[in-house]
C-alpha cells in the first residue's frame, strides 16, 4: 500500500508534527510506503522529519500545483491529511480521485480562533461555525504577519469545512472531538476515534511520591489556565508543598504576576522549557500534576504521558480530558474555573502519599491498556487499507 501524507509544515514543532512522523515510521514498519506533501519548514528537526518518508514534495515555494502533481505521480492508494488549511490544496485533493482520510488534531477546521473558547470571559464555545462568528471572533492573533492581529472571514472557514466534508473518513482522538465534528455535519459513521500513543517512561523509571510537589507541564498560554492553577495553589493547606511550572509562553508574565500577588515566590518556580531527559527527574518526585486548561482540549496529550509515569492528575473538566481521566480513579475532574475545588483535590493528594500512589498506579495500568503503540499503528494501517479498498465515496 502507498500512502501520501499531507501536512502544512515540515519538521518538529508540536503534537501534530510528532504524530505525523511517528505514524509514518509505524506504517513503514508494516510494509507501507509513505511519502509527504508539505508546506513550509518549522525550522526544527526537518532532516529527521523527512527521514521518516520515502519521498517528499514541498509546495512552500509558491508553485503548489507543481508539487501537488508530483505527489500524485507517487500513485498513492490513499491520502492521509493532517493539519491543512490551504484552500487550493484542499480543493485539489477533493478532485484528485484518491480516497481521503483526515486526522483532526484540534479545532482549526471549524474555529476561526482555533481555541473554541471566548477570550473575554474564558467560556467554552459550543455553537456551530457560521457567519455569526464574524461578530465574536473575527479578530485573531497573527503569529506570522507584520501586525499582532488580523481579521478573518467566516466564509473562508466555512469553505474549508465544505471541502473537508467531502473526505472519505476522519480520525479524531476523543469522543468529545467526534461530537464536535458531528455538530458540524460530519456523519458519525465516517469518523473513527484513535487516541495518540504517549511517550512511555524510560527503563528503570520509578515514581517516588516522597515530597508534596505539584507539576504543570505545557505551554504557558492563556487558554492553558495556569493562572487559575496558581490561584488554586494559593488556597492549598498541605504542609510544605511546592510547585514547578515547566514550560514557557506568552502568558508567563501574567502568571508570574499572580504568583507575586499571592506571595507564593518561595513555593512556585518557573523552570522554562525543559528537555525530555530532565523531565524524568521532575516526574519521579511529583505527587500530583495539574492540567488547568480552560479551552476545550481535544485530548491534552500531556495527561497521557503523565499517566505513563504513574502521576495522578487534577484537571478542569474541559474538552476531551474526561476520555482518559476517570474521576476518583487516576485523578480528579474539577468543574471549570472552580479553584476552590481544585485546591481541595490537590490537597487530598498532597496530604496522602498512599492515595497518590494508588491513583498513579491506576493511571499507569490504564495507560498501558488503552494506549499501546503497536495496536495504534496496526489500527491505523487497517483503517487506511479499508478506505483504499472502499475507494472514493460519493461527494
């Protein structure tokens, strides 16, 4: 079987890029030939990224049609699309006559802001995309242009949705994300749930639970809710607790201001970005981790990694987190923005190392049972092969 993978960037960057690279390697191990059609470089790990593919076709120079035609000359049996909002490429895909499968990593396909929550009140948006989005979400941050903001037109996003509905099949990571697609008129029988496989703990890893240490690991963006976690920590009563906030981002100054406001400088430390080898040491000593996201996480992949390291988790009940965080078993779900209850749940685990150990062990067992890498790649290969056999469905 030949698979053409399509992604808007080439190189390492985030979870979508890691998933694309790992999937290419997993499929290759199963006798599948995988090529890549891609846009611009991320500037990180491009050489390693391309090593996962038998060939690559770059449309970033502007001559995207030429790159597209060369990619079709690869003669794929099925095309597997990751993140993509290039309308020209999307339109060409729907007309090429090859079965199309799309992996939906996040809310980009149907949300102009990609965040699926309102920035002024931090409430989750539950409505279907439409022209009304021009009123509430037409101004978004511009990460690549000369200005800090840009205007977006709902019609462009609606056209993207229309094209994506023509795909044969979609893959999502949680039941929550399946419901989001169904809300946007994607038929449920053409959606499969295939959660990602997190990085397993290194050989010899052992959680200790020896000190009342709280962890946050991730980007420091406003939607990640780290400021709310800090406010919860300010209400904790456990003796001697301390917290490490691992990661960086645009919301760090605001979070540090909350630390100063609450007088927690002697307990809360910001480490900045930390490499995977150093993370192991922090994981070993943590008694609880917190995922305080206020935006509806498609899955919060860091939670799956924390489970693999036997760390119990306290999280706001937003998005797809409840697919893997079972309240009272491998951690606690807390109502959104309820910092008092979050503090209470963190306290329970800080004050009871035996409880933390039981919940951590439960998470580790669930993680190994639910997220097996070999089963994931087997399932993906079978899904792609099925779509190749079915061919292009009526659009």
